């Protein structure tokens, strides 16, 4: 250590040199190589900031997300069109059954001589 | 068209901006420039050189992960060393939790065993022994100030303490080192 006072607010060059010598580990080059290798291992060989590597990294999740969005949009569009159209498929199926169920009821089915057909049972169920 | 500037001629801020854009070579140049400082700071905190290298590497990887947060108008060194110091402190905390590893032999230096006499064969060993007896924050402040040349304000940023505390830490660390090394000098003369 030099003769500088501990109160001195300037750097003590002699102490600094001694500290560097005491704390420096050998072979900085090997350490740098080790860090660079670790960076490659963690982040892969592609340059993380290059546009193609960014696109590559996002391609698969983006495709999946786009497919989900398209599927959801198609589903909701189908519902919307179906709800607005008077001759929609839902109405076509339900209407005849609905009409038939107006004349039928569970007690009526129970006193029938013949077993009811599936259509009749379905019509009663929908009517309720 | 002028040839591209060599990375080893670039300023830290230029390299950091390139690294932010994904230039791995630019980050490698920053690692080359700060490897020594990062290893010394980690060793100051941890003592054991192998642990210190692991912590310094963790620090560099964390710095790359967060390079987007670095403000290129500010100096790169304090920003990086803060991350390295945190990585070393984390590693030391984990080591304390494990409580299985003793302090590195050349830093655990109380008593006058024959091993110690052999260990204190040079100023470097004596310095390391004296440093080991300082509180961690004083140790780090002293090394950052006298060895690495950072200002009190920058050290305050690195260690997350007020500038006045840094001044006080450096003062106390120097005074303790002076006492310890004085004793060692006398002991060596008698030997």
C-alpha cells in the first residue's frame, strides 16, 4: 500500500495494482471463450436480433395462432349467419318437430296403443 | 463504401447498440473488455476463483438477456458490474443456504497455522487474506475504487448504496487493510 491517507478521495494507484494482481484469475481468453460458448448454448447459433432468426423463432407459434383465429372467426361467422337467416339449418330441423309436438304430450304417449317412433319422442322432448 | 469499423476499435456504447440489435460478435467484444473486471469483482465477493468465474459468466448471460434495457448514453461498465455483483451475491446466498462449503482456504485466514504461513508467501496472498476479513460491501467498494477506477457515484450505482456510504466504506477498508498488511509486514520481517 502507498502512503496515501485513507481519507484521500483519489485512487491509490499502488494499492490498485496490488489488488488487481491479487484478484486477477489467469487466462482471461479461456474465460471469454467459455462465456461465448455458453451464450451459443443458451441462445443457439442464430443471431438473436437478426430479422430472419426472429421470424424463424416466431413462425411456428404464429402459424398456430393464425389457425386458431381463423377457426374461431369461421365458427362465429357461421353462428352469425345462421342466426340471421330465416331458412337456416337449425330452424329447418326444429320446425317440423315443433309442429308435431304441439299435438303431443307425455301422457298422450303413455296411453297410445303403439310404441311411439323416435321422431315423436324427439318432438315431445323439444316441445317441452 | 468505407470498410466496416473493427469491433475492437468501437466505443462500448456502439458495441452495446450492436449487441442490442443482436450482434453476437459485438457482445463478445464487450465480454473481452470486461472479463477481467467482472472476474475480479465476483472473486472479491465470493473468494473462490471457480465460483467467481461461474458468477461472472452468469452475469454476462444476464446482461445479454437484458441488453435491451441498457441505456447507451450511460457508461456500460457500471451497468454490467452491477449485474455481475448481483449474480455473485446470489451465488453466495445460495452457498450460505447450503452451508456445506467452508470459505475458500486462502480467504479464511484467522490463526497462525503452518498452512497460513505457507499461504502468506507473497503480497497477493496477504492482500487476499486481509480482504477476506473486511465486510463484503467494504471489500467491493475498495476494489471498485482503487483497482477498477470507478468513481464513488458509479460505485454507489453498482452496489445500490449512497455515494457517502461508498466514501465511508473505502475509508474503513483502506484503514483495515493498512493495519492488516502492516502486521503482515512486521511478521514477515521477524520470520
